[in-house]
């Protein structure tokens, strides 16, 4: 059986070998003084677990190991073990064919995505899932199949210890696995690490330790240690007594590191608190397909005489600094030159509209807006579907906490925010005010997902699941919360005011429970935000080792299949202003810029500055902070860098998308770009730091490439740095 071509050997095998200290710890936990076990290692590689058994003279009844690679299997067979067998076979086939059952399964299953399976492996994996009444999707990783299959091979009182990606705790494709494990095992221990175990792949992992004991209890514990070596001081006996009851109704396992008292409080209040979806419907914001084109400042509306089609809108978090977004707030954004108008064109306006709208639509077609990923499938590309404003707005991506805002201005919003339609009979001001409490903030953290830089993102269904103690009486808090937000009061200052009324007086929680609720939110939020610091440390380590790993496009597809990764709205108004009035461009030195190698067969579109799309190849470095990218500079092979582009949108697409021969499984990053200016008089040669293909830096550092002489030549460029 062969895996597909066009991938590295290590990527295809998903082989990243287990540090001996981890193997020893898992075995200590699994054996726990029992010397009569039948042990299975389903993906033994070169035999790290087998060596550990041999070197530590661990007693057992039998050892069975499975390894797909011939060379690795031979290495494993050379390890001196009695009553052992190394089987050179695909685990999928072994799992389905064997009649053996094991007391202990240990290992580090391969991290292989669906696209690296051949058709036979896919069929075998499907059969393994069917045996457990589960369904495998194309997002399912091989390690999930190994976990499910090995669970089937355990005795009634068996144990399973694996090294697996930390995505187990939260990703959607592992949701059914979490429920399966919760119901199949009586004790589950999860050990996570502050520092990376496998630095070469920048993959966060956890130890999954599951045990059956024939009881009706289902308990879980989450312990976090600094690094693999910290396991040397962790007593495996501590794992015998997990204390937290598994919640079969929760989607994620990201919060089981909380103390039992904290989890008990969350479990208690869930029975007394309805969710946001009880009172409102949450939908994604308007998907324009080209926010930079359809959202415009007042100057563009006036220039093209678009007043008839320009509707009030709010599209960026910086435009909302209050609990209530009013007509006055919107007008203030307009005067500041923000993109505060959404262009809503009716059918046939291209032929029947005024000269201005005709010119604007024609300009869009010249720029290729009509051929975009979303616009290209419309009968009339300039007509945006699902045009409706909502009662309230919920910000999709957030830093400290997600904002929930009453939309009094009746402004439209793009998919940077979610639309909240409040049901009839619900007091709108009371409803929005009720969200501002420590418990609702906590559930937002639990339900949301974490991305680069500590960003918290919630999708509409997750917003709807946030528990919220709505009471009509909470309307009295509305004006003060609004005032505090406008005066940039901290979250804690706001919660000091609201928690007493909403949680203590309204819900009847004791002040001690209110304090506990606050500490839970702080703990989960701080853990998320600390990821930014850890990511920076990882980047430093990677830079020192000059190693970069491939971005997993399927991970991105799962996270962003319906939304763009990046949607930059620089200031088309800024650009327009400087071109028209003074011939100058505004460049923000603080923004990130991606420099990417362009091959000679793509030179023409960059030489004439007509490029609108940049597709990555199958390889793209995982260390690049996609959500922070703002600018793009093509590196022409044999020449260097010269021209600066805006990254309007970064999204997931496919090679040859929309064309004959498109492969829906061949995922790529797609950058929709727009030429801004020629930054250098001539091409500048720089070092491309990642695979000699990419560099991720800031505009400030690029500008520093210019010496004072050159800077004098570039009087057409203004450099802007944040205060």
C-alpha cells in the first residue's frame, strides 16, 4: 500500500518520535505495578516505547508492536524483548483483522491528514469508525483513527496512553471523539505542556491517558506542566483519582484545568441560566465578497454620486467603543473618513443607474472585483445577498473580551461582526446589558477558539451558546455600562459594577461565588493571552534553528471555510486621498508585510503592476502570523523587491479555483492584493529567510533598507508610525 506522492517522507508517515521521558512516564502510569499485561504499541516507529520497556526491565506478559515502515520495523525487532512481536503492517488492517485484546495500549500515533491517505486506507479507516458507530470526515487526522481503533482493542479494564495533538481539546472534527472517549472510559487524564515537545513541527501536544474500570463513573483531570522533563517529578499515582465529572453536553475540553470548585460553580449556574439563543438568533454579518470595494468612505460616495445606494454601516471594532452604537456614533465615523457606508445596488443599476454608479461598477470590473471568489458566482456580481441590519452586533474576533453592542443606528455590518436578531418581547437594552458579567465572559472563552496572538474568535453558533442571565431589571445598568465603555474603563471596572447586580442580586449567587466566577474568567483569559508570549518564544527558537514547518491548510479550512482569514480595510480612503490631493501615499510602518518569491512565468503581472491574486504553493510556513499580515511585496526571482501591495483579503482557496481541472482537495492560501506604490527606485536584493522563499517582517524594517540618500528620492512616500 502506497501513500500519495508530493509530500515529504516524514509528513506522509506523520512520524515525530517520542522523547524517552514521555514514553517512560506513560508506561509507568499504564503498568502501575502490574506485571502481567498484554501491551500493544500500534505505531512503534524505531521502538522508543519498546526500548523503554527493555531498558527499565519492565515486567509484562506480552508485547505486540505494529509498524508500517519496513526499515523502522527492523529496528524495533532488534530491541531485546521476550514474548514480543513486531508486525510490519498497516495498523488499519491489523486493527480490523486481529482477535487479540490488550490490557494496555501506548504510543504516539502518526499525525497524518486525510489527503495523505490512499483510497484503500480511507476505506479501512471508515470501517474502524463504523465499528464504533462514528463517522469519519475529510478533516479527520490519522491519530483520531488510531485512538478509536485502539479503544476497540482494549479489555474491559484496559488502559490507553497516547501522545496526540492538543487540538483534541477543542477542534470541531474531534468533537465526536471527545464524546466517544467520555462515554467509553471511566477515567481520563490530560497532561499538557507550556513549552513545545516537538519543536521541529511547532505542534502542541498533550498526553491522553484513558482507563476503563467497569464502573458508572466518568471523571477527568487536566494537569499542565512546564515541559517533558517536568514529568520526572510528577507522580503517576496522582492520576489514579481524577476529580472532575465529565460534562457530556460540552463541546470542548479546554477548561478542565480549572479546579473542581470552579467547575462545580459553572455546572450549577448552567442549569439556571438560559443561553443567548433563547432570546435571539445569531447570524454571520453580510458577506460582500469584496469589503474593500463595497464599503466606502463619504469621499467615495460624493465622488461617484452614490448617495442613493450608500447605507450606514460599521465594519471594524475600532469604530465601536460603546454599548450602544448610535446615529451620532456613525456620523462621527463618517467625519473621521472611515468606511462607514455599504453600497447596496439594486438589479439592473449597471445599465439604468446614474453616470457615477456606472463608472464605479465599471472600475470594479477593471479591477477584477467581478471575478472574485464570492462575486464571481452571482448573476449580477455587484448585488450583495442577505442585506439586513440587526438589533445588535457581536464582534467576531476579540482580544480581552468579546463586545456585544446594541445597534441603535440601524447600521449594516460585514462578516467582521455577527448580526444578532433579538426576539419579540425581549427588552433589548436589558438583554445586551445582561451579557456584561463574569459568567457570560467565561462561557464566551469556553465556547470560542484561540488563534495566533491570543485572539479569541466565536462563530454564530458559539455566540448563541453563551449562557446569559437576562432580566428586564438589568436595563437600569445600560446607560452606565455605555458610559464606562466610552470612557475606556477596564473590563474589571465594568464587572465590579455589573456582577453585584446581575450575579449576586439577580441570580442569587453569594459574593464568594461571584468572586470565583471572576477568577475563572481571569484564569481562562490569561491562559489564552499567554499563548501570544509562548508563540513569540517559539518564533525566536525557530529563528535560531532556522527551521520552519508547513502550514496545515486543512486546519485553516476547518477554522475559516466560510470566512476570510484577513480582511484589511486600509484606508482605501487614505490611498484615494493621497493620490488625488497630493500624489502621496500613506504607509504604516508598524504593519506586517509578507515577501514571497515569484517565479519567472508570473513576472509579467508584477512588472506591469496588474497583479490582483497571489496563490501560495502547497508549502507555506506555519510561523507566519497570517492574521497580522497587511502588505505584500513580490520578490521577483533574479531581481528582488520593489513594489508594495495591500493584502485586501487572505482566504482559503484551491488551485485553479473556478476553472476546469480544479481540485477541491488541493487547498491553497489565496491573497487578494492591490498595488499601492513603487517603494524603491530599483529592485533591492534581500535574504528570504524561510526556505529562501518567504520573509515575514514589518514595513518599518523594509523602510530601513533605504539609506538617507534614497529616502530623499522618495518624496512621494509618507511613513506613518504609531505613537
